[in-house]
C-alpha cells in the first residue's frame, strides 16, 4: 500500500508547476517522480516475493530484500545502458539509417521499447531501463 501511495505524490506537484515558467524545476520534479515510481515498483515486486504463504521470514529476510532490490536496479541499469550504447553506435556508424528522419525516429523508438521489453521479461524494472536507455541515447 505504501509503495502505491508514494508513487502518486509527484502528480500533485507537477500539476502546480508550469513548464513554460519554470522548465528546470519541472524537469527536476518530473525526474524525481520517475525514479520514485521505479523504486516503488522494484520494492513492491521484491517484497511480494517474500509475502507468499510458503515463505519464511527470519533475520536474513531484510538482507535478501536489500540484495534483490539492488540487483533488480543494477540489472535494469545495465540493460538500458547496453541498449542505449548499441543504439548510439548504430546511428553513429551507419549514417544511411539517419538520412530518413522517419526511419531514424522509428529506430530510436524501437531501441527504447526493446530495452523496456527485455527488462520486463527478465523481471526487472522497465522504467529504469527505459530511462537509462533514453539518457544514453541523448
């Protein structure tokens, strides 16, 4: 319940801030909201593994949750980093792909979507992977 409530707190802040008047503040709050959502999703998925009926909770469980949280976040970052670098290198070395703006935009979209899908299929955070891929491609 807490992870779901904490992921919606940025919506109120973004609705108050005008992008035209304060673009930097809007970008900071928006970026914090994306990271907040990603952390909430990772934390929710991690804790749900240990809330099953057959799972035992003992003194090692908090360390397992921290380990799972860190590994999910790191794996998502690595997937986004790798696909962002592949996309950047592809567009840099194969200039014929960037002559047509429609093809170039479609290729950028496909690499971003591919990082999201690979991360979700692997059980990681697609939001973190997509954000990392977008930052690297920029």
